[in-house]
């Protein structure tokens, strides 16, 4: 009897260790400081640099693997009418967000900067309008549309019309 | 093939031909150690672990309830936040309904039904083992997820769109959906086995009108399971899981789906589910009352008809959970009528039990006290249930604590009281020792007091405006005092359950020895040893009446007739006809094997993987196919040949 | 149905806790009153049936013990006859009582049909996670009112509330006034009630709808018909102009900061329907759907950190320097 319990206990611990890796996905952070209120390091949107390339420190978005943040980003995307220019990722007046072409870069800090600062040819500057943590949620959601976030943190579709094919990809896009 | 002889009751087994007996024992013996644990197909071994596992889930879900009650004991308490609270009540409800209430009733039936019908084992023994492993995986999935902050948090009923892909991000609702898959498969296979056992392997002479009432209750329950469980399996495993995983639109109102469809599918299962939990409890009460009133239960045909009618009508009630939704007025009226109607058979059963006690010579042992407690507690819940059949009244109390009070009264009264009573009744049969009567009286008294103290105030709370599933409430609403009272009651319930556990653990080792038939019971299980041999009965008993072990009321019979002729060199059971239990043929059972375990393991990989990716179905079913091939592979001329000569034996 | 048992019941239960303005046992209108009288009838019958059943059980046990203790001889045939009669009578009584209850319920259902032929008021309520948007329709679009988190109704005439949901399933329940109705996306259903006397009655969401289901209340304010017309006229006016420079600065902050992205104030460029309408915020009794009493301090706390008060709510924390916060509060405080 005791040997059975021992072996069962061991396998449970192993399974727990494996599962703990996915723990961050399920966190619902309601009142927490967002990943970085203002990214201080230089965020480059162009790959062109004079002289030897300076390796930019990549600040990852802690919300990337967080299902709650991506889902909130999805709702904010609808509420703030991003679809007005970007449709549901397919683009229109604005560029598509679910393809692999990123004019100003796909790193979280780069997308954050694009939203906050605005971009030429029509992207408004939302800084001071959308609070910081909501911008980071939008960043996570936008990245999820292109398949750049872990698959299990993305939800398959929203509950309104025109399902977003970008947020439930069976096969990752070619990079 | 069959020869009818007579043997004294006490010596019906284990006598005379020692060599044949030794062979029988060897053939039915499980393998030693861990291998035996993984490969056994003995219904008693599987049922024992099934019952214990179910009680473990019961205890864990009960802890959830304690935390919930502590949170609600005072207004605006900050013990747990809304996210954790939502997981607490969802896991509490899901575990109690899916992992405890139905499985424990099935597990008790898996143990008792073969003994009560005089069979050597349950039908489809490998399927039985498989069912347990699926149940275990489902429970581990739910609780492990809960402790890893991945527990489902949308209620045990998981209404869409809240549990859909947009409003419940992450994998919590997928965990719920797949947990349901495991428990539904386990429930369905147990129902199939029990039906086959009841229909085809009863003792000769046990025609349908001589079957014990408990066996009738299991028959009705198993048929209900076959029709009810697929509805929720389709809704959760197929439709909800697919909505969440691969963007189907079953429940997306914007694309033509319908949130009400979920409610219909769920409650078509959900209402029969509560009767599936409750009807075996009715069977338990019949057994307890018969044994301790020392009189055959009055009105056997009426009792059987009541069970069957309850089972039927239970399928016509489900919309009473949806009275607040936009459904037609005429439709509502139909379900009001059905919900009122279903009280009649149960009421008649209660009258028959009262009549039995009135004309019997009752002994108020603990088991009998639980049966009486059932009548006192359940009737309150039944009455509030009939009240809620009225649409107008239901619209006031739906989704309030009045409903919480109602269903806890019917569940604690109709499921827990009979279950505890059944354990006190049959513990001597399971283990050979009696449970302590003094501790038992404390158990029943505290459980009774705790139940009433915890749940009676909730009737008032619901009428005073307190809705369900809230993690806190404002002080000016005035709900604090009654909530505090309810919390005290919950604590008393916890203490009583603790006493029960102590009683069981102590009595297993140090309880008074019971002998084969401590209560002078009326049904066939008391003719087996305590605990029964792996093969239950040396010779299959013959059944001459509803109370085969009694000659009159409460008087033990002189001798129990048996039929001989079943083989002792292989695992053989006697198959009889459906209506009159005339011996028909002999059937050979398969040897012990670990194939059911591997089948369950591969399906576990499939369905747990399907939480994360649809490819799990492809890979997993392929693996499961291999496991099934191993299970079902034909093995020569006699595929169920139980015994090949062991190494070293001739 | 007579009011006397109602009154007696209310008096009896008055001491048992509960707030009178959110209780099904304190009906304030004919709909809730009909249900309450049905409840008292059912309770009376239920108590009688229960006492009879448990009494029969106790008597049966006592009588059997006495018979066994005295060693009386039993007459099985006579016992069997008696039991058959008793169980048959019990069963027949059960059927009759249940039939009686069913008929009584049918009568209640008839009395509770929606009175569409009479003069009535129509209001539309839409549920959101976790607030209510209220629309007072009118054929003339300029006379329509959009409000949030407080329902205003006239007394004395039927109120038909058309309910639907924007996201998940909610349920509107004002226990003093009527039973509940589920708010289901893409379905519109009608809840009706009539209020007898003016007052403020509590309503709450009654279908689990996510993290803050517990804090989704809706005060129902009933006015006498004349007062109601006055309230409606005030509600139709656009937002009050800021009275001083501080309030004007507050309006600037509202329009140029994150607030206008989600909240609408008629008469200003802010027109977003994402969050509750704020045109007459200062006239409301509560904030955040009944979570906090309305007041300057509570409003400040809510603006600065709503997640502390209602964790999970869609409103983000807004960090404002103290002077800006004061200005904003001054402006919002003027929105009567």
C-alpha cells in the first residue's frame, strides 16, 4: 500500500511541476502595475543603423502569455474602434495586423510605441488617452492576432460577428 | 447442468468439497501487489477504491464550502477575492455533482448489486476497471487544475456566453468540459455494467417481481443515465470545447448560435442528474427500513411503480430551471405540471415506509436513524421544490439562496442521509466489523443539526433578496446574521463528517466482529461471508421470494437453496433470463488484465491534451486505438479462458 | 387576495433581518404582492403537510415500539388492510393537495399577465458586465434619454421593462416589485411591474455574470406621476454647464483624457457608449452600479483605483495629479 502511495505521489509532483509552467496564463491581475509604464530604453522601428548594430534589449510583454490580458485586449480593440481602420486584423484603411509584415516592428515595445505615439499616414497617437495597462493589453492582443503569443493563451474567437481567424491559428504563419 | 440442493444458510458456502473450493479461490484470486492493484477485475476491489476516491473528492469539495461559508459569514469580508471565490463555488458544485454524488452511488451499486442478485461478479468486469480509472483521471484533472489556479470559474452549469471563448479566457472552462467527459464516460460504463448484471445474471428464481427494491432503484437509475448523460457530454465535450478551441459558433449569438441551446442541453441532463443521485438513495432507505423494521417493505408493486414513474417524469422537468428565460408561457405551464406531478410517487414511497415501520418491530440502530433523518430532512426539500414548480414563485426565488437551501435539503436529505445509513448497514459486509454505534449516534445527531442550521436560514435569505454566487454583500442589506448562522451550521456538518471518518478508520481495525449476518438481513448479500470471498458465493443461491433469507417477516429462513454446477477451474457466472431468471447458460469471464488501465491512460492523454490542442484527438485516439486492440485482441479458441497453468503448477 | 395574511407575515418577519427595500416578503406592487400571497398560501399548506408526515412517522415508530415492548400479537391481514387504506388515502390526499396548488398557481399566472392594453410606460434596460444602461424611449429622438445604473419609474401605472444583454447573461431582479427576468444577448424579453408608492427599491443582478456579479445592483426610484414628469424633463436636458473655472478645467480634463474614450456626456463631444453615461452623474444615489454611495470622496476613490473597490471591472485606474482630480470632481459634481 505504501509503495503504491509513494509512486503515485512522485508522478503527481512531476505533473504539478509541468503544469506550473502554464500558471501565468490563468492569472487575473486586476490591480497590478503594467509591464513597464514607460519603456526607457530606445525602441527602434527601423532595422537600419549606422555602424555596428546595437543589440536592443528586448523587453517582453509579461501580458503575452496571459489569457486574461489578451481577452481584455480583444474587448478594448472593439471598444476603442481599432476595427475602424484595421478591421478585425485584415486591415482596410490601416495595415493588416494579422500578417507577418510589421512596418514599425512586432516587438511588444515597438507596438506599444506605435499605439502611444501614433504613426504617419493615419495612426492616431493614443498616449494620454488610453491608460498604460490597457495599451499593454492591446499590444498583447495585436501580437496574438499574428500568432506571436502562446497558442494556449489566445481565445478562439470573440462573441460578435466575423470571427477573427488570426486568433485561432492551427498552423503558425511562415516567418 | 444445474442441480438444486439445499444447504443451511450459514453454511451455504465454504464447506464440503475442499479441493473445489481451493480451486475456486485460486481462479478468482487477484494477482499480488501492485500488479494486482492495476489488473484486478473484482467488482468489490474496484468498488471499494471507487467509494474511497469519491469520498476524497467529497472532503475536498467540502473544504471549498467551508471557505465559502467563512467568506460569506460577514458582509464585505475580504477572505477571498472574486476570482478565487468563483473557482471555489464552481469546483464545489462540479465536484459534488460530477465527482461525488453520482459516482459514489454507482460505486456502492457496483459493490452491492452482484451480491444482491447472487452473481459472482459484475458483468463486463474489465469495463468496470476502465470506468474507475476514467473517474480518477477526471477528478485529478479538476482538483489539480483548481489548486493551480486553473480551476473552472463559471459555475457547475457553465452558462454560455460567460463560459465561451471571449468571456472566460484561458483554459479553465476547457478543464471543466473535459472533466465532464471523463465523468460521463465513467458513469455510462457503470450504468451499462449494472444493467447487464441486473438483467442477465440474477439468481435463479429472482424474477423481476422478486428483485430487492434497491436493485430496482439501480435499474431505473442506470436507464436514466443512458439517456441523460449524453446530452451534457455533447454540449460540453463537443460544442463548448469546440467553440473554445476551434472557433465554432454553436453558442455565438452574433453568428446564429444560441445561448439558450446550452441551457436546454445542460438541463436536459441536469434535472435527471439529480434524480440519478436521489433514486439510489430511495433504494438504500428501502433496504435499511426493511432490515431494521424487520418487516418486508409494504407495497412492493407500488414502490416499484413509484421508482419507475419518478425516473420517467424526471425527464420532463428540465425547463423549470429556465423559467426566467424567454420561453413561451404555454411551455412553462407544462413543466409546472410535471414538476408538481413528480412529488406524488416519492410521497407514496414515504407513506409506504411509514407503514412498514408501523407494522414492524423497529430497532433504532444508527442506520435506521439515518433513514428516519432522510424522511424528516428530504421532505422539507421536496416541499420547497414543489413550491418552485410555480412559475410566478420561482421567478422570485430562482438564482437566490432559497434554491441553495432547497437543493441542499434534497441532496443532504435524499442522498447523504441514505448513503451514510447504507454505510452503517453494509460496513459489516464490506469489512467484517461493525461501525461504532455511539460515534454513529453522534454522527447522525450532529449531521442533522448541522444540516438544518446551515440551510434553513437560507430559505429566508433568498426571500430577502440574496442572490446566488456572490462573493460578498453590503452590510445595509441585513443578511449578515443569517449568514453567520449558516456558517456555524456548516462547521457542525464538517465536524460530523470528521466523526464519520474517524469511525470508519477506527472500526476497520478495532470494530466489533460482525459475522456474516449481524442484522439478520433479508437479502442475498447476507448469505455471503463478511467480507465476501472474491467469488462471492460458492454456489449460486436460489431466490424464492422478495426476502430470500427470511421465511416470514424478520424470521431467518431454515435453509437457503442453491444451484451447483458452475465451473471452478475458470471464472464462470450463471446467465439467466430477463423476466423470470430461469438459468440460461454459463458465461466465462476474462482474466485480470491491465488493458483497461492503459485504455484509460491513453484516453486521458487524448482528452487532457484536447484542452490545449485539437491535434490531441488525432494522436490520442490513435494511441487509444492501440490500447483497445490490446484489450480486445482475440486469444485463441477460448478468449476468456481465465486460467493458464501458472509457472510451477501442473 | 386579502392583505391581512400579507401584513401579518411581514410584521412577523420584520424582526428577522433583511432590508425591507430589497425583499420579496415586503411587496410594493401588485405583481410582487400576488407572488407573496401565493407564497404564504404555499407555506401554510406545506407546513401542514410536513407536520402531518413527520407526525405520522413519529407516531408509527412509537406505536411499533410499544407493540413490540408489550409483546402484542399481530394480525398481519388486518394490518395489511389498514396500511393499504392509509397509503391510498395518503396518496389521494397528496394528489388533491398538489392539484389545489397547481390551480392556485394557474390563478396567479393569469393575474400576472402583461397588461399591454392599459396605459403603460416602456423602458429598455441593457445589461453589461457589470453595470446597467437604461433607455427611456420616445418617438421623437430628441426626447429620448440614455442613463445608467439607476432606474426611474412612475408609481401607479404598469412599467414594461424590455431587457436584453450586451455581453453575457444577466438577470434583473427587484424583489419588492416582481420576479426576475434573464437578460440574454440577442433576445429581448419583457419584465413588468407596478409600484404602489414612491420610494427607492433595491434591485440586483441575479444571474452569475463574472467577477463582479456581486456588485451589480440597480436602485429603482419610484416617483409619483407628477414628479416623474419633472424628473424626465430634467433628464432630457443636456449636461449642466460648468459653473466656475475649476469645473471648466475639470471638463477639459474629462474631454482630453481617458474619460471621454468610454463615457458619454450629452452636450459635450464625449459620446462613447462603452461605459455608463455620465450626463446626470451627480443626481444618482450610488456609484458603480450600487457599489458605493455617491459622494465626492467615493467618486475620487473610484476614479483613482476602481480595481480596489470592484476588482475586475473594465474601468482602469486613472492616475491624476491632485489639482486635476479636484477640478474633475468639481465638474462631475455639477452634473445634476
